[in-house]
């Protein structure tokens, strides 16, 4: 793997691989949380709203850690942030395993979310500083490829263990494997310095953030995140009543996203970041619509279209921030990621509430059993179509906005 670093002491390869294992830890926590959600609802007699609140702790810890990590990145260094990530992951994982109550699960998911947020806060700016030009976009996409890739592996393992009667909390032991690997790979490594001197100061970061372009990107990030994580977290519960295998749906979606992100650099080089994001919004809208209307075999077709739609959202929103608002630095990338996760945290219990309300409405119409669960769930998915549909409009505006700025030489075209 070719690398360009700011100093010969930086081993970009090892840092990149360590980052990938840290993101696999994040992915495993997401996949297993989704895989055991139905078990936890049954075992602890939780409502969908309560289950959504447990899930929201995962997403709430994420933005908190990202914001704080972005603020201190150039003061304490990415190494220290990743040391805290390992601490939060380890304690959160152990608490998730041994806690058998609602409050314990809330705290465990919060800690794991903090560890996941530290991973994003430290690794995104490290990769942006270690690689240049389109290579940076390529490596960001390949780094983020391991989130869906880890979900694909994690969801299959979770489904396999569930079939063999292994309880949800016992499955969490798997999270310790990639966590220990990334701790070993990061140990003793030197991190790259910021490319732009102004990006290494909080005042420079804040100046770059208080611009219309950065704020607009923030609004888009809020919608891209919930477009990806909203359906992903609930579609298994919904489609399990339609004749489709939920773990296979999740694995198929995640696997395709991983493959798509591997080739993300080539897609950006051909269509540019906003062109890729606009096309993604169109496919995501179609995919969620199909999830809300199709059953059985067609659910897998919906999963393919949805996966191709959301695959490029997260890495290219981070890449867009790094290339179009470079003065925002590590803090800017962390804030954008935090906006995405905070948006998802807010919407998870809301989506759970939508499911409860749609189920009550379907019950009032006389539906029962699996038909009740499917109809109410698909009604909720039809509401979620609004998220990527709005993005089609926003990314169209952004496409022409950036094209105009590039023609005037106000921002880089790379």
C-alpha cells in the first residue's frame, strides 16, 4: 500500500491497519447490538421505545467523544485518544456482558459509543494528514469500508451463535478480539502532523466552521446518517416477519457497502464527491421505498439498492469536509461526524415510537401476529423515505454551489 506521510517516523501502513481494526470493533458493536435487540426486548420485556433508547446510547456516546476528541486532538494527540477508546471499549464490553438490567445496558452502550467516537475523532484526521489528494479520499473510503465489512461479519456470527442458543450478552465477547488487536498495533506509533498550520489551532478550526458551506454540510450529514443507520438498525426486526432472513439482509447490505467503499476513490475521481453523494441519495430513497413495500425475495433486491445508496454517505461527507473546508481540521471532521451520530441518537427512540404508534394503528384495524408486525414496520419505513428524499434536493444544491466556487477558484477541486 502506497503512503505519503508528513514525517519519515510515521508508519502510515501500521496506523491505517490499526484504525481499521478499531473500526471493526465499532462495527461488531453495531452488528451485535442489532442482532441481539430482539432477544433483549424479549428477555427484559422492553417496549420498542425502550429498546430504541438503549440503542440511542450507542449513538449518543459517539458524538460526545467525537466533539471532545476533535477539540483536544492537536493538544494531546491521536495516541492518547485511542488509549481512552480502548479503555471505554473494554469497560463497556465487560459491562454489557455481565449486566442483566436495563440501566446497566444503557451505561454499557454509552461507554462503547464513547470508544467508537474516539476512534472516529482520532483516525479520520490521521488518515487525512497521512495521505494526499485523491489518495486521501481513497484511504478514507477504505478505512470506512471496515464499518460495513465488520457489520457483515459480525451479523453473520451473531446469527450463527443465536441459532446455537448462545445468548445475546454472551455474543459480546467477540468485541474484545479486534479491540485487543488495534491496541497492539497502535502501541508506540508516531502520528502525522496537520498539513495546514491553521488547521492545527482551535481558532483556525472555528473560523473555518462558521461558514455557510460547513453549516450546510452539517445539515446534510444529519440526514445522511439517519438515512443509513435508521433503516439498518430496525429493518431486521421489520423484515423478519416478511419471509426474509434479517441477519442475511444485514450481512448483504453491509457486504455490498464494504465492496463499494473499497472502490470509493475511483468513484470520486470519476464523478467527484457531490456527484457521488447525489447519486447515493437517489438510490437510498429507492431502496428504503422498496423496503417499505416489498416482502420475501424482493426484500433482498431492496437491500442491494439501499446498500449501494448509503455506502458512500459517511466517508465522503468526512472527505468533503476535509477537502472543501480544510481549515476546520480535525475538529471539523469530528463535528461533522458528531452531527451525524447525534442526529441518529435523537431519531432512534423516535423511530421506535413510530413503530409503537404504527403497531397500535394496525391493531385497531384488526391485524394480528406477523401480519401486524410487518404492516406496522413497513409503514414506519415509508416515513423514513423522507430522509434521503430531502437529500436529493440538498445535494443538487450543493453540487452547483461547489461547482460555482471551484470555477471561481475559491475552493480546491480535488
